[in-house]
C-alpha cells in the first residue's frame, strides 16, 4: 500500500511540475505571431491602348525605416507615429508595392516586357520609386482613419541612367469604420489608385533616345 501511495504522490508531483513548467514556457517563450493582412490591390483591367515600344524593369521601391516594415503604420494627432497592435502585412511594404506594380503593368497590357530589376531583363527603362506616405491618418474629429498613400516614381533610361520623366502619385481613402479590416480595405484601394496613376503615366512615355 505504501508503494502505491508513493507512486501516486510521485505522479502528482511530476504532473504539477510539468504544469508549472508549461506555464513558465508561456511566459518566457517567443510571442505569438500577429495575424497577417493581405496588401494586394486589384489590378486595373486591360487597357487595350497602343503597345509601348520598350521594356521596363521595376526597381524595389525605397522607403523610410518607419514604412520599410511589415507593420501597419498609423499617424495619430500631434504627428505621433505608431503601429496597429496585433496586426502585420504579409511582407515588408516595399516588396508588396513592387509586386503590385508588376501585377498592374501586366494586367494593363500596354508594356509587354515587365520584370524586376533583378530578373536580368534587357530593359529600356528602369522604374524607380520612393514611398513617401503609407499610413492610416487619425484625427480627433471622428476616430475613423483616412489612408494616405503617396509614391514618387521616376522613369530612368537604362542607357545613360538619365531621368526621362517623373510623377508624384497620391491617393486618400477614408476607411468605412475604425477597425483594422476596414483600414486594410482602404489601404488596398488607395494603393490601387496610386499604382493606376503610375501605370497610366509610364505606359504612354515614348521610347528612350538611342545612344549616339
């Protein structure tokens, strides 16, 4: 009988130690990853306009450190920058913008030769861009954010590296309510509008001059 009591007591002790260790591991282990939200605006429909007589390589956009992240940036009253808690994009913003640009040019169809600058495409133009604004702007008035996206784009002649043309594309979209899903929807709408501006501008540029 004493052996049985001893074994039971040992079992309870081991179980208690395991539970305590499990509780500690929840406290000291790595944090749970935040839910991911999809930043992927709907590409524009096929344009059907004249084909551009050149090929284009899209360079990874440049962004300040506060935007070059997978966090969803918010700007609070008093110009205080913060991030939504427990939420993230599926990748860093510059990579997502580059992919969205490629998708939009391919869907538009006026520029047939499209790729990343790392793809080895023999391009005539490089599309360089700076992401200047990419945040949910909050005001004291209503608590519903307005999404602000602004991208400055430049077409660079591959030969000679001269700037052929530039554009500052901007869009603001108010979210339908103060929630992360509503803000994400507005982010996709605002980014889609900006990218549509860039595609329309770039696809109508003439071929770069040939070297003398």
